[in-house]
C-alpha cells in the first residue's frame, strides 16, 4: 500500500476511475450485443435503432479515454457493415 498521502490519493483516484471505466465498458458491450442479436435475427429496423444508440456510446467512451479512438472506430465500422448487410 502507498505510504505518502499523495500516493494514497492517487490510489483512491485510480480505484474510482477503474470502476467508472468498467461500467462504461460493460454498457458498450451490452449495446454492441443488442446490435449483433438484432442482426442475427435479421430484424433490420431493430438493428438500425440499436446501432444509432451504440455509436454515440462508443464515441463517448473513446473521447473519455476508456477505449482507444481507433478501437472505437473499428467497432463502429464493423457494426455498421453488419447492419448494412441486412438491407442488401
């Protein structure tokens, strides 16, 4: 355990941020799962609605530094490709 007061504070901050990041990552995974399920069930409208809610969530996580911006871009691209394959 940290001994100096500044190191103790840094540890507390890291724990808070870790909880916040885990929560955001979990919610992103849930939104992505909703899109994938809709695509697998071939429900185009549901997939499009789920995608519209997933994209801002992923972008927000990237802007907050929870995930890397390229990772967010890749996730969005792959989801969009899956949803657009339904309409083709």
